[in-house]
């Protein structure tokens, strides 16, 4: 029996409050990453090109430093209860990141068993002592082509949760999209329907309204859970 939906969720800036890849890349290679980020957001470089240039400018000590920086990040409040709700609804959760698997694992390793799949780029040593980023999901535009991941794992309605440029491709082919800035601005420019979200309670409320999750358990009046349940779903873009 197929599930009613599959949730595909970005990691940096989505599971984490801050865009953690942006933070750690900026910490180890501020000038290089600053230039690449500006070109990415101006659509002068595609994601595959930017990641290849970043890898060429880094070495194993930089990767170790990036992993160490990840220790200051944790899942956004509400993320683990959101996984609980998906479990209750029989909806698989696929973590799909345009970043690096060892960085994602540093934060989500303890929760890996709760994920249907974790998809991110691998890191390999390059000739000459540098790094290479690789992914079986790459295409001509993206190192991790998230739309291809949707095609592989999607069952039922394909629900996408994201916040930035790595999520644009999968948002185009999703059935239901949740976006934070700057992704929501790019989606609005392209006429792609989406729901703006602040936290995972917002996402769960819309999934309940869509009939994809069972109603929330009744909470005591005045409790945080009751307040979250009473909060209206964010407006669609």
C-alpha cells in the first residue's frame, strides 16, 4: 500500500534555523564562497559549477573545520515532533540536501534511523590533496538534482519543504510546496504556488487541512501545543 504522500525536506536553513552550509563555507573560505554565493544568487553560475569551484579551493583540513563548525547547529524546534506526526500518518520523510553528507550527518546522525532516506553530496579526496564533491544524482545544472530524488522516492503526493536556491528545481515538480525566503520570492516570480512557513507546525497544519495527516491530539487550553493547533496556516504564495 502506497503512502498518501512523501515529504522531501531541505537541510540547511530548513531543518536548521540558519543556513548552516552558508555559515561553515563562509567560515573556512570567506572570499571564495562570498563570490560564488553572489554569482549563484544572480543566476550567473549554476549549482554544479559553484560546488565544483568551491571543492577545488578547499582541502581536507577545510572539511574537518567545516564539520567542527556544524557542532553549533541543531534541528529547528518542532522538527522532531514533525517526524512523529509523519510517522503517525504513515508518510515517509526524505532529507535531500544540496550540501555535503558529512555535514548533514554531524547534526542528524542521531536521527538517521527515522529518515526514509538521506540524500546529499559525498566528499572525495582529489589528486593533489584537494577535494571533490560527487553525487549520483547530479545533472548538468545541479550537483544534487533534487527533482531526480523526487522521481526516485516519491509515493503519493510529493511535498517539498525548502528555503533557498537548491530547492527551486524540486519545487517546480512538487505537488505541494512550503517555502521560506528567499525561495518563496523566486517561486512568486515564477508563478509557482506555495505556502510560506515559519516552523514545522505550520507545515503540519496544512498537511492536516489537506487530509494527509490525522487531526492533532487535543491539548490542554493555553498549552504550547494548543496555541500551535489554533494558529491559522500561513498564506499561500
